[in-house]
C-alpha cells in the first residue's frame, strides 16, 4: 500500500508553558509508531507570549516540524490557514495540551485509509475513557445535545480537539465555512454530513490537562448566534454546490 502523507496541525494560542514539551512528546510518538510520511505543523494563532519564538526554534531544530503564524485570533483561522496550505493526503489536528491520548492516531489513520473522509475523536463513544471537571462535562453535553436537536446530526461530539480530514473536505467543505472561531468544528461537521461525506467517530482516552479557556456565558451567546446564522443559510441557500 502506498504511504500517505499526513500533516499534524497543532493550533497554539499562548501555550509557551507546554508547547516545546508536548511537540517533542508528539514527535517522539510519531517516530516510533507512524509509518506514513508525516510532519508537525504548529499553527501559532495570535499568541502574545513566547509561543511564536518557541515554534520557530523547534522548527529550526527538527526537519519534520514546521510553523505558520496566523495573526488573527480564533481556532478556525489557524485551522483554515493550515489546511488550505497543506498538500498532505490527510490533516489531523490536535490540541496542544494533548488531552486526547496519542493512541487514537493509529485508529484514525487506519480509518482514513479505509476511505472515511473525516475521523473524529469522540468522548461519547462506547469505550471512551474521560477525565474532566463537572462544569466542562455539563457544558459539553449540553452543547452537543442542542446541536443534535437543531441540525438533526448523528455526530455525538462536535468539539473534541482531535479531528482528521482528507483533501475532499479541505477543497469542497472548507470554502463554505464562514465561522473562524469556536464554531468552526461544528460548522465543518454539519456541512460535511449534509453533503454525504463519510464520518467516523472513534472512542478515545481524554483527560483534562489544563484550565479551560472557555468563557461559558460568551460561549452560549456565540453558539446561539452562530447556530441561527447556519440554520438560515441551510434553509435559504444551496450552501454546497
């Protein structure tokens, strides 16, 4: 079987404390376990600390680590830039805190090789093991239930920071995504599902490794606004040609 090319995209916003340590941990894991051709892309996303400086130094130190600098703050901006400029067969994005166990990488790649267009880590699949605070559990479950009711989606976990996409998703779905912040993942999944792309949710080990940066009230308001906008688009437009 021909080897795939894989970009591991790591969005980073003010993560100077864990950036080098976790990139090195991911790199070591890939050296020992991933037989396909791969590189790590640090997507610095408007950081005001030393994250960009660290990313530059790491990329100079290792030939399989690169970085991009996205000035606008927002995870969607970082992912869009990295995906659009990737020539890899597959892009896998992961949160820098590595909350999702690295063992999920092997199952993800295997399913992408089987023909899935997206593979996503899911904290609500049978077999998943999750350790997190009660308030994050409530927020996450509430969010996913509302999305399922509003959009009749079968996806159980919209916001887990571990997702793989192929070039079909990048070239066809990405141009139709309007949100460039927190709602980016949800919009991408809903549009891909409506278009009929094959999506696979896999069980993961997930452990809360840092203090959440999510502001609950703002998140709820943004969700309501973004959901209304997307529902109107779905109702009134032919979003995807």
